[in-house]
C-alpha cells in the first residue's frame, strides 16, 4: 500500500513498479495492482506472491475483485 498522506502516491507506485520489473523478476513471482477509490483519493495496492503459493489463485481473484470494485 502506498502512503497517500502527501499526494505522492502515484510517484511511489511508479518507483516501486519500476524497481520490481527492473530488479526482482524471478519467474515464480507474480505482481498484481489495484487502484481503489477512497473518497477524494485513490488507494493503490500491490501484491507480490509466488506462483507456487497454495492460495495463489485466491490471491489473483481477490485482486480482480478489488479492481472491479473501483469501476
């Protein structure tokens, strides 16, 4: 979850995402993002999980449902 107290949430999200894709990309890790409306702000969530995790499919479905909730 990105800190949103100073309005720099999008910048933090871009930095984290670029770090992940540039430095961390092991084949067994999967990253998903959700942008959730929160009043006049948007809360950004990212989740990273091993594709071998026993609850991987539930993780993916949770993020899909979060993303749909924003629309």
